[in-house]
C-alpha cells in the first residue's frame, strides 16, 4: 500500500490523500464549486455525489477541512 501512495503522490502531486482514497485536484475543485454555489444560495449539497468510490465519514471530514469555501463560510457565519 505504501508504494501505491508513493506512486500517486509522485504522479499526482496536487492530489489530496484522504483516509480511504486519493483524490485528484480537479475533483476537489468541482466539489469546491458546488460548495461555493450551495453556500451562496443557502442550499445543501452532497459532496460525495461526484466520486465513484464511496467516501467514508472521515474522508468527507478531511475533504471539508481542506475546503477554502467551508473555511470562509465557517468564519463568516450564517
């Protein structure tokens, strides 16, 4: 498993390592765009919908903690 993670880090350096998956930056950017729209319109969004592999609860929390949109929304409040 360590060699797989090393390979992914070397070939996709902008990716994000979550607990159960390694996510391409482009997928994270798509989630960011959905979050931006949802926050701006006070909508809900299913951040797991854009991923083929199932995300664990920890994956979602790590994804949200890396999100600038969520950080800005948390700091600015409702």
